[in-house]
């Protein structure tokens, strides 16, 4: 009986904390990826795809590191932040994209729809296009994050507006 209690306690107790040396190694690896990206760029390698292959990471991560360091400007893809201005319309759409849950996705779509209607009223097709691109970005980000219901909110607006 006593052996069973010891075994049960061993199985249900939380694992011992990792040694500080192991924690430091994890931090160093994370920092070294950023350092390697910056080092490659400063050595003359400017192809984001090639840097990503060399460091074994995603191009959007490479671009994020380089933009945050002020080494490049104007790179945008599905995963780059919408807080950075892509064009003159970006400021009007800043901080409205959210798919945290279905309600947040609906609020985003409502804001996007309002701006789309505004641009329609003034005949600004480029503004309408930016609204559509942001809705598509919301749909894709939600979809690739496994949030099917949230993705569907954006998708419905895209197909029905």
C-alpha cells in the first residue's frame, strides 16, 4: 500500500523546475535566431526568403525582426501586424481586426463594413479594396488559427457584401 502511495505521488506531482542553465539555453536559442537574422541582413543578404531558409523560420518572422530593427520598411504578408501603415487607408482600419472570439470577429466585420460603405458612398474603390483585403486577412488568420466560426464571420461578409 505504501509503495502505491509513493508511486501515485510521483505520477501526480508536478515536474521539478528546470535548472537555470537549461532555461538560459532556451533564451539564448531564441535570441540567437534574431541575432542570426540581423547578422545575415547586415552581411548583405537582403532576400527575406533566403534568410528564412538559412535560419529555418518563417519569412514573416524574419520581416518582423528586420522591421522592428528599422532595417526594412513596407513588408506585409498574412502574419505581419496591421498596426503598421501599408498605405493611406491603413490608419482608418487600425486596431479593428480581431478574431479572439465570434463576438470580436462580428465587431471587426461591422467596422470593416462601415468603412466599406463610406468608401462606396464617396466612390473610392481603393478604400473598398482595402476593406476587402482586411476582411480576407481576418478570415485567413482565423482559419489558420483553427477558429472556424470566427473565420466564417469574415467569409460571410466577403461573399455577401
